C-alpha cells in the first residue's frame, strides 16, 4: 500500500514538473525543422517571422511568434499567422507558398493563415492530411481555384473559414457533409454557383451553429429531403447577397427553434413576408434589406418577444405606419433597431416612444405625410432618427424628449420651422435638415448647447437666414458644414473663425459679397472640400498648395469675382472649378498637380491667356476639361491625347491654332467642343472610327478644310453635329442613315450629365455632376444650351463650300429637330424624303443653288416653326397648306420663279374666287332669330356653367400636364396662322373685286 502511494506521488510530481522541463528542453527537432522550411517558402516583408530560425538562440520553436506547443509533449499544436492591421500601414501580409513541411506537425489542431496574400495559388491539397486539425482559417488570403475535396478528411474539424477568397470555387459541397463535427462554416464570397447541393450538405451537419454563405452566387434552393440530420443548435445564418428566392423560407423553418440571427439581405425574395418568422421565438436579429418584399408585416411578428433588430429597408412594403408598428406590440420592450427606410409606408408619423428600448429608427424615403405628433413620450434611448425623403410638414417638435439623440436627419421634407429645443441636444453629432422649406432665422439659441455637433446641413433652404452676434463663439467644433443657398451674407460668417477642425465646407449661393478673410484661408489646412461658388466674393486667391493637406481635395470657387492670376493649388486636388471669375494669366500651375486623383477641371469664362502646358499625360483619370471662353492660344498639346478617361473636352471660344488635337485614343469622349478657334487642316476620319461614344461634336467657327469624312457616319450616338462656319468642301456623305440617335424620335434626358463620385479626403464620398454644354445655332440665333442639351438633335453644316445634291439619306433623320445646310453651293432639288423628318422644327437651306419645285411633303412637317429657303433657284408653286403659307415672305425671297402665297406673285391659272352672294331677306331672318323666345335666363346660366367647366377642363389639364400644354399652344399657333392667312386672302380678293 505504501509503495503504491509512493509511486502515485512520484507520478504527480513528474506531471507537475514536466511542463517546466519541456520549456527547458525546447520543441521537437523535426517539428522545428518543419517550421523553418515552412518559413523558407514564405516572403515576409514585415519581419513577422524574425523569431523563427535554426540559430542556437532560436532553438525553442515553442517560444516563436505565433507558435503554440503542448505543455506536456512539446508538439506544435497551433499556428496563429493572421495578418495584423495597423492604420497607415495596412495589413502586414505574408506572401509566397505554403510548404508541405506542415505535414510533419501531426499534432497541429489550429491553423490560421487568414488575411495574407497568397496571390492566386490554390489551397494545397495536403492540408486535407492534417488529420488533427480542429480549427482552419484561410480567409481573405487571395487563394484561387477549386477548393480541394481532400478537406473532407479533416474529421475533427470544428471551425472552417475559407471566406473572402474571391477566386475560389467548387463543383459541389458534398465534401462538407463529411465534416460531422463542424460548428462553424464560412465560405462567404466563394463562388458556389455550381453547388446545387448546398442545402442538403448543410443539412448533414448536426452540430452546426454558424453558417456564413454570403455573396456566394448560391443557386436557388431545391426542396430538401424529408429525412435529414439537421442541426438543432444552428443560431446564425448569413445568406445575404445571393440569388435566393422566397423558397428559402421553408428551408429555414427546419431550424425555427434555434435561430437567433438571420440575414437574407440582397436577394430576390418576393411577395409577402411569411409567417414562418413568427414561429422563430428565439429570433433576435432579422435582416431582409434590398429585396422585393411587398405588403405589410405579418401579425405573427408579435410573437417575437426577443427581437432587437429588424431591418426591412429597400423593399416595396405598403402599409400604414401605425398598423405596421401595431404588429410589433410584442417587442415594445426589446426592439432596439428598426430600419424600414426606402419602402412605401404611408400615413402620418405616430408616437413611437412606446418602444422603450429603441435606439435606431430609420423611416426615411417612404411616403409619410402630415405633421409631427403634438407631443412625444420620453424616449431616452433613441440615438438615431432618420425621417428624410417624406412629405412631413410643419415644424420640428420639442426634441428634449430625446436627450440621447446623436443623429437627426429630416432632409427632403416640407418642414418650415425648427423648434429652439433642438439646441438642448448636447449629444447631437449630426443634424441634416437640407432640402426643406425652412424659413425664418437660425439664432444662437438653436445651436447654443450642441457641444458635440460635428455635421451641420441646412443647405437649400433659400428662405432661411443665419443671424449671430459678431462675437459669438459656437460651442462645437464642426468637421462638416453645408449651408448652400441659405442667407449668410453679405458678410463672410465670422463665427467660422474658431472652427479649426473643418474638413468639408459648402457655403455656396449664400449671398456673400465680402472678401474671404485671411483667417479663413489659414484655417483651410485640413480641408478636403471647399465650395464658395455662386457668391459675389472678390479679391485675389492666395497660394493654396500648402493649406490643403488632404490626399484628395475638391475646390469650387466658381461664379464669383475673384481676380488676378491663379496661384498654386493643392497637388492632390481631385475637383477644381474656378469658372466664371475674372482670373487671368497662364495655366502653367496645372503641371504641379498630382495626376493620380485629378478628375475634373473647369476654368471656363475667365481671362486666361498663353499656351497650354504639355503635361497632360500625368492626369491618368481626368474626366472633364472645360477651358471655354478664355484667351488661350497656340496649338493644343499632343499630350492631351494621353487622357484615356476623358469624357468631355470643351475648348470653345479661345484662340487655339494648329490641327485637330490627336484624340484618337480618347475613346470615352462624349463631348468635343472646339468651336470658335483658329484650327486648320482636315477633319480626321478616325473620329468616326475611334470616338463612337460621341454625343456632341462641335467644330464650328474654325478654319477646317477638305471634305467631311465618310467615317463620321459611324457616330451612331451623335445628337449634335456642328461643322458650320469652316472651309469644308466636297459632297455631304450619303450615309446619314447611320446616325441612329438622330433617326430615333425619342429623346434622352434633358441634361447630358457626367457624374463623378469619389472620396475627398479620407471620410467624405463626394458626388459631382458636370452638365455638358455647347453653343448651338437654333432657329437663327446662337444660344448656349446646357440644361436642355440632351433634348436637342441638330445637324449644322452651314457656311462652308459643300457641293452636290442633298443626299436622300438625310430624310431618314426622323428625330432631327434642326437642319441647317445654308450658305453652301448645294445644287439639285430639295429631296422629297424631307417630309419624313416629322420632328423637324427648324430648316435652313438658304443661299445655295437648289432648283426645282418645293416638295409637297414639306407641308406635312407639323412642328416646323422656322424655315428659310431664300436665295436659291426654286421654281413653281409653293405647296398649299397652312404650314408653308404661315412663313414670312423672306423665307422664299430670292427665288424669282417661285409663286403662290405667301409671295405676292400669283401662279399661272390662279382664278379669283366669285363674290359671295347675299339674299334679300337675310336681314329679316337675323332679326327673326334674335327674337326667338328660347334665349332666356336658363340659357345664359347654362352657357356660363358650360364656359366655366370647359375652360378649366382644358386649361386645368394644361397646367398639370406640360406635354398637353405644349401641344395645345402649338396647335393654337397653327390655327392662328391659318386664320390670319385666310383672312388676308379673303380681304385681298374682296379689295381686288371692289376696286375693279
């Protein structure tokens, strides 16, 4: 007995001492060598494995970074090589290959190689032989190819994460079924589009707790087998960003008793929200955003007494909001996050304060109306309230009942006032009330206690004024201030002087006429975006190259009265708009700009002069250049042809010379406007071959010569083709039927908008629209079009030396609104096909050598409002029809052989109509009619009622419908022309008869 006790004590002593002995002895040699070989196959740019090695001081691999050993045996059991992340550096990733030397680590149960960069290599098949593995994480490591089916051999695996390897894929998921101990399966962003068996494979994992298959292109689910060993402990399911239909609901019902967290966002779920969720009594988080769900909330949702988060944003739910909230009566104590924005919920805003734990409420972009409730209950937990994009009227109520509010968004409603109680919200960080109808004065009382405020947006409330005392010091330090189209001026707002943390400032269209004070420019050190446009600010611009310290900066100082030369600008500028000022001098400052992020340049409408610098090749992502209306001269530099991303090039109204710039590589161009310069040479044929995205091509008022290239007809999207006022010769190409956009009668959007989005600074994602514009001769007048440019469809080849006939193909341009071929040497007849151009509003063929008769089809152009056929050799009678007779005589003058109205010259054979006869008893009949007894009081009442109903029936429709209004007045104009013409004809004939 004593001996056995002694042996037990010895064994106990050894078991206690052994770990310390192992530390002293170090790890097993073969496993240390295996790790050294593993390191040798890797590329460690950041020295993360510097403690690994064969040197004497590094003998103990159990002390190496990221390595764990068993305390009793010394075997390596864990490798933790998840790449760390640090701000300013990013991920310290390992690269290279994974050595099969890991097979020597037969006791390895934990392997984490996530967030590294094994660029494009497949997951090694030998990992399936590490039979002791319980934890395997290879996520976000840039593996590609098929997931090896050998992983099915990891029978001890509990945790498998291969997610966010965007180029991994599978043929099926049958191998997953063999991992019967698996509790976590993460394959998010792996291509599972071929895995039609994915649901059945998951069903065979009896211990599964968390399933993450987001963004996997999952095929829609098949009906499950009636017998499967589904998990009773599955509580987390993320199937978001797939193509799943509503059939997924029945599959989820098999896990009703255990599910806690479900995410089915960004799928193709349709129809009503099913009752199946009402049976999931353990549910805490439910996310169904970005689907096509309809109707309202099922009554069964009142059973979800544990629900904390309900996200149904961006669906098509239609229900009265108070009914919707009533069906959540069972979660009034638990609900913390309710997001139902971007639906079609209706009705007034009810008192939602009965949800005593509510922290986040998103109701923005629905169809809510009415005013705020007169009083809310106290809700101390609410932090975010979003009501944007509804039709809520009246004023913001007393907000002291929400003392924890940090984020309030009520933009794009119809609010007119804001209660001063908003100034008590000391925790408020973000306030957005833009795009309302706010009026009155914002005083210090509205902002007095907003000590946490970072974001303030009252922009586009044109009746809202700001009135602060000159020595007022705000209690907040704003990062973002947006007060566009509010009344701040005429003085520059002095209360901004202590705002030294600003990153984003927009005080455009604010009525400021005072110069920008020097202290503001000094405060611009941290600015990412500055917009002072559309004010009346004068003075010189200071050197801003050092003031803006952001990586990507946006500056808009357009439409002011700034003068003097343009100083150096921040080298990392992204948007630069200095248009419509009085700036002068050269544009050489451009070469100091870092071209990696520079996307938008507008210096138009200034007094700039000199030549363009030849440094455009550095601007890799430049989308828009507008230098119109300056005094720039010289040749357009060849490096401008390196702008492969350019979409709009506007150099109109300068003094540029030389040949057409080499833009053949700029295939994304939609607008080229080189009008009003002194460019020479031929119009290059590669325009039609390479620049097929062009919508506007304006080369007017230059000195181009040669013929119009045949390939120009490849511009199928062209809407404005203006080659007027040049020295072009030869024939008009007979291929106009290829101008697809000019054939189609439908119009594009009114504006030709170029939208550019990107970060300014680090935090701000800025969307910027550039509205294309060009100078067009429309109905005899030169006008600049911008907001309606997309509706114009014009061809202007006037004032050249073109010869030959008008090609019949011109008549195929059924969508064309204006055709100007005047002041050329065109001959032959006016084509009969011109009558097919049903949308034509302006036609000018004057000052050519056209002959023959005016085609009768011309009278069928009902929209034609301006026409000039003067100074040709036309002959014969002007076709009869109210349209052609409505034009002035000048439209036909200079054609001596023309006759017929409206010309005074009569055509041969025209006969004078007989005089109207008058019967002797007509007067007696009129007297008799006047004495009829049916014209009584009831007649006048009926006539008055009919007049009122008829008047408002017609004019009410025109007030509400712009198309009807346009058609009516167009028709009225034609009727008026016909009446005038007919009256003039009758009077002329009567006068002639009376005089004879």
